[in-house]
C-alpha cells in the first residue's frame, strides 16, 4: 500500500477536518487552516461560557428526556446481553 495517502503542506499552517474515518482525512492548509482553527477556538470559547451558565428549566427538560431515552436503550442492551448469556448457558448445559 502506498504511503502517500496524506499530503501535508510544509511551510503553511495545517488543520485536519473531521470526516468519514473510512477514507483518508482531508488536510486544510494556509488560510483555510487558519479559518478552521479560528472557528474551533470560538466554538470552544462558547462551549466553556455556556457550561458556566445555570441550566434553564427547558435545558433540564431536554436533559431529562435524553436520559430517559438513553436509559431505555441501555436497559434493552442489558436485556439482550442477559438473553445471550442464558442462551449460551443452555447450549453448554445441553452438551453436558
């Protein structure tokens, strides 16, 4: 396999952009990289500022709904795992 899947600019700022990980990552360079980094810094700053604000009732409602959905999903996954364990135990005991 060739080693030239990625091209990095030598003397310019670079930034990797998120993409489908099954394909080679695109590399930004020059002004595009600087703009990407600037935008990411602004987003990080807003996230930090928002994390310091107290949650509103609407925020709490959204978080509660999300947690309920997550709980139901995890509960299904645990039940599926329990069923798989039971099936494996039955198979083992049937051979004994």
